[in-house]
C-alpha cells in the first residue's frame, strides 16, 4: 500500500511539473529561510554555554541608586572578587578581569594590536577554555607571563612552539608565554586574543593598585559550588558595597552567565530582556515564512482538487476509507517537503557565507550533529503535515457519487478558504514591506541627523608608546602633523570620539540639591578641540595656549540646562572636590547612542590623560597621500607600533549595526515572503485561467478583447490583495509604532511606507497574474471550445 | 439478498421537495441479472447508487444480506461493500496515475489482502481478460473497450457477490459493448455473481434475467425475462 501510494505520489508530482516546481521552490525557500534563521537563533542561544559549569556561573552586576533612577552596570570594583571568595560561603571560584582592549603585542618583527584582558588565575578556571599547552593551575600567577590563544600564537610564532618564548607587551614589558588555549569561539561574550596576569596591570597602573570600593572598572565572575547557594550568595552580595564603603549607593547581584548575552538590558535593576527580543522576532519570522510556503501548497492542492476529485471518488467507490486517503495525501505533501528540503540544502550552502558576513557569525551546517538532523527532520515533517493537512482533509471529504457524476462540487467553500489563505500571505508580505521601509527611514533619519560636529574628514589615532602622558611629545607631534600639510587642525581627546564611558557623579555646583546624583560625562581635551572637530562654542572660549587653563572647564548645553545657570561663564563647579571655573559652553554632540539626547558633560584640560589624537584632514589634499604622511609622522615617534588610525564617521556607522542588520534581514526575508506569495499567486492564476478556458473562449467568440479578459481575471486577485493591504496596514502600524517607541529620536510614521507596500503588492500581483494568464487568454478560442 | 422497502429520495429546495425515487420496493435474489431501464431523469442511477451504498435514501429500509444498511455506521458500511460490491462505471473511472495492474490491485489493498495473494489474484484476472501484455500501460494508452475491461476486472478482483454497473457500455461502440455484455452474462451464469446494471439499451437488457422499468422515480414494471420469452 505504502509503496504504491509512494509511486503514485511520484507520478503525480512528475505529471504536474509546473506545480511541483512552484511547490518545491516555495517550500525550499521557506525551509531554507527558516533553517538559516533557526541556525542564527540557535547560535545566539548557545552563547556562553561552552563552559563546563556555565549553569553555576554568574556575572556580578552593580545596581547604583541615584536620585534620578536606578542604573545597572556590569562594572564592579577590583576588590570585589577576593572579598566574595573569602567571605561568602558556597563559592567555587571568583575572578576579576578587565574588559578587552586593543594592545600591542610583539615577537620580533611580528607586531599586532590585539584584544588583551588582564585577569586573575581563577578566570581560566571559571571560563575553562581548552588548554592546548600549559597547566591550567599555574597560569596567570607570575608577573611576567602571558597566555595566548591558538590563533594569536600562530600569528606571532608561526609554526614554532611558543611555550617559554618571550613576547613584548606594549613594547615595554617582556613576558614569557606560559600556555596556549583554544581560540575563543564567536559565541562567547568574553572575547580576547591573549590574557595577562592581574599583577601586571597593578604594576603598570598605580590608580588600580590603590583602587577602592568606589571604583567600578572590572568584570567579576563567580562560580558557585552548587546552585542551591544562589539565594544566600545573592543576599550577601546585596550589602557588599555598604559593608565595605560607608555611604555607598550600590548593591551587587548575580546574573546567570548563560543569560548574559541575550538578557542584557536592565530597568530598575531587573532584567527586562535585550537581544532576546530580536531573537524572538527572527523566530517568528522564520515560522511565518515557512507558513507562507505551506499556504502555497495548500492553495495549489485545493485549487487542483477538481483534478484529484475523480481519483478520490474512484478510490472511495472501490473501498478506500477516508483515513487511507488522508494518509495518501499526507504522504504526497511530506514527499514534497522532502524534495523542498533537498533544494533548501543547496540554497543554504550557497547563502550561508553571505549571511555569515552580514551577521558577523560563523554559522555552518553541522552535518555530523544529530541535533541538526533531528531539527531538520522534524521541520520537514512539520512542514509536510501543515501543508498537507488542509488538502488532505478537504480532498478526502468528497462524496464519490457527486464527483463521479461529473463536476459540480461546491467550489464556493474551498474557494473562500483559498481566498483567506491568499489574503493571509499578502497580509504578512505587506506587513514586512512596511516594516522594512520604516526601518530604513529610521536608519536614514538617524544617519542624517546632525551629530553636533563635522564627522566627515575627521581622523583619530590612539596615542601609544612614547606619546602617552608626554605633553611635550604631543606638542611636537601636533607641530609635525601640521607641517606636512595633510591636516589642517590637530587636537587631543581623553577618549575616542565615539566612545562611551568615563562618567561620574562627582560634579557639584551651587544650587545643586543635596541628594541629587547626576551622571556627568567627563573628558579632557587639548587646544583647538572645538575648531578641529567642527562644533561651536556657544559662549566663552575653548582651551588655548594663551591662558593657564588647568583649573578651567568647558561644559556642554545639556550641562547648562541641568545646572540651571543663567550666566554659566565664570561660574564655578566642583569636580571630585576640586574647584573649576567655567570658561565656555560648547554645543551638545553625540558620543554615545545617536538615538538619545546627549548627556551633560564637563571637559577639563589635562594632557596627562589623553588617549587619542584627533586631526582634520586637509580637504585640498588627496586622502591616500595625506594618510601616508600622517602614518609617517606617527611612525617617527613609535616605530614599533602600528598606527591604527580610524575615520570618525566610519566608527560612528558601527553604532547602527543592530538596526542595519535588522533592516537587511527584514529586506531579505520580506523579499522571500513576497516571492513565495507570488509563486502561490502564480500557480493560482494559472489554474484559474485554465479552469476558465471555456468561459474565456466563449467571451472571445462574443467579441471580448485580450485586455478585457485580463482585466476580468485580474479583478479577483486585485480584490484579494487590496483586502490584504487593508488588514496589513493597521497591523504594521502597531508593529512599527511599538518598534519606534524604543527610540528617543525617531521618524514620525508617514503614509509613504504604507503607500509603497500597497503599490508594490498590487503591481507584483498584477504582473504575476497577467504573465500567467496571458498565454491562456491569447490562445485560439476554438481550441478551448471544440472539446465540448 | 437485497430487500428494498419503500425507498424514497428527494431533495428539498426552498421547501419544495423534488422527488427522485418514490415508494421503491423490490427484492433481488442472489444470482439474478437485473437491468434497470427508463428514460433520463427517472432515477435509475440514484437507485443504483443507493444499492451500492454510495448514497443514502431519504426514507425507507434497505437490507443487504440481512443487514440493515441505513442504520450501519460508515466503517461497517465500507466493510460491507468492500467485501461484497463491485462497481463498474460508464466513464470507466480508472485512476489515471495507476497502471492497469495497479488499478486492478487497488481494491485488494483496501481489503488488506496479503501481497502474495494480491499478485496471484491480479495475475489471474489479467490472464482471464487476456490483458497480461497491457498490465504496465496507463489507462490513457488503452481504447475505451479495454478500459472498461479493466474496470470490470477491477470490480471482479475483490470477488464480490454483486456487481453494480452504471451504463457500462454507454461510452462504447457496439462490438465492444457486446463483448462486455457477454462477459457479464458469463460471470452471472458461471460464477453466480449477482449483476445489476443501468442501461438504455433493450439489447443489453436482453442479456439479463429481469428488467426493472423506472419512470419518474416509480417502478412501473418488473419483468422477468423468462416471462417475456
């Protein structure tokens, strides 16, 4: 029985190659989209789960209560890890580490700026990356030692054995390679190329050596002996700040390592999601696309039901039960979805490299992984069942007498279901179109929104080696750069132009309410800062060599507004207890998120903490030759360091990565959804045209033109698409409204995206239907009529 | 074998009942060869469909081999006709996607006959109908007469006790029609299979042993052919 049904299913598919192609194609695209999205979702889901005790591992967060609101940070004091390990029961390991920074590491002529982390010995016990060489129990304890990842070791040493060889860090410290660990996988939240002992950081940095409980700067990881200690440990952590520092406004708490990546947004000290929202969107998208492909199949099968009806009638007349008919149709659809899956494989293999580039991931089809196969198989069966369910029940319900007598099945009921399905497809497609359009509008809006300074043609180069903390050398650098003619202005800044961080509660001013804690960004800038970056001074002046500016500050508009100064120039404020005079007010400009208002900022003058040189390129000069000249100047100071220059506007663009990704994905998968829907429409149009062959013939004989008949055939479909749009528009409005409301700066929702969606879907439907029916319409009416 | 009592069939359309069959009562014994005749619209096919359990009467009692068909549930009914009834249609109604052999085999599949037995029965029937050479052809590769032969072979393979034929020769030319009727007669006489056919043709009806004349849903005449002769 099964074999015969199988054979017949194959013959059926072969006989109707066109429909098979449409069905398999649609299912293949649907399945491939679904699988790629699921791979991505799975990849995101697997974040930080590669460690053997990840379930018992927690990241310590810091809830800081300010008068304005409760802020949650991942930065914790350097003293915390030891305190936890020693005083809190139930702890297996506690480690502190810095956040990765690009630092110079070299071996002979091999010099790289790679991600470095300073960490305790416990760090590698908690995050147990595979040890390729060396002893896990002995690493990161000696002052002059380093642990390399495999990739880093290869780059530095090539095929040589790196163990016990020497490398140079920042061109000053000589370190012995103690161990080599496996490369950090892409789905780890902690990313680094080499690890350095904490002791080295303390040796280099006096502030950190003497740091107290008020300085939050490192990542604290905790591994419990058992998860039953979670409650008690968390209770202990809550008061840990207050026990160690009088008047602290912070509380620490633990967040599971496995949730670090996906649930990283906190509101009022409670996790409220994060990337998980995006993952959910992708998950829903994956299944909707698959569903659309299934709907195609349902539509075409039921549309073709009249052809199958006779077979159903005969089978029933010779003794088939309904159950066996249902199983036969199910078999056909499962077979079809298997064929679709085969094609989907090809599609996936072709498109994965592209998506990997897009998503910054390393997704691969793991052919040896049973999980992959089980997901794949269940997805295929699921698709087959969903797609086959309606046709199977519908077709098997035919009464043999009626269908065998000749045709008059009540087409109306099935037709309305078919219409509903087409409408459903187009609702989804139109929604996606609207969303895509709005995402792009928002992106463009934010990109074009003035950032408060002129970021084009602005270059920043990190200060390193001899240039660090040496005002005389910096001055020399500035002079030499200007002399080349490649740049017109040069200044220095204590952070990258697009970097967040360096914020403090330590600003006081006259009229500040006693319990008011406000977070200020603090920066330090060199002379000519305003001129170089192309912003403006609203009042007063900027730092200049003509004055002694060591006790002067600039503030931005936001700060003026917050402090409520009528006459800010000449007023004074206290930063960390030291008194400063305000000499200028500068325009707000974007450093952190372009979606939010600029935070209040104080800028003081301290050449000792500058980290980058900012230069405006000479617009009259060729960029590549200018860049070369600039490189030469930097090399003359630091021959051993790569220059590592960046264009400010390119760094700025990275702030949109998430939205850009969402836009691109919505574009792609929206395109797929539309394409699959069109395939369905195509098949349906073809079918209708053939079904109405006789009617068309008669109409033509009566004198209808081709255009008349095309209009007739198109009318029904256009109606459906219009209804779909009618449903889709409010739906899409709700979705984009919700999405946009997360942004402080956002486009207002206009008619345009909706118009685009309606127009596009109508045009696409029109073209599809016309292209499909024109062949039938143009045929000679005599051919259609003579068989009657 | 078959007892019909007061069978009625009507369709209600906007309160108006349009009758197809009225007060049809008859009984058919094992081994009879009955022809149902009458003009178009007389209700012949409906009667045949009711006999074949493809349709239910609106009213009346139908006993098939002592069982009350009307009160049977669907599963039992399917069971009953799987085992006892073979259908032959005017338009042959072979399944286009199946070969001749597969078409013949299909009813056996539904009866859950074992594979070996199926093979031997199909081979047997093919042999009997001289169609061994055509067993791998598809229906559209056969002539009408051959297709109808396959149709009959398919009805016979399940070894039914009764064959219901709805104008079996309606689409055929007369030499082929004759051949089919001869076949029916032979089956009836040699294997004692009850045959009920709907026909327009007096010639075809003459092959049978009994004629039911239907007019406007009412049995007008019930002739035994021996009487006629």
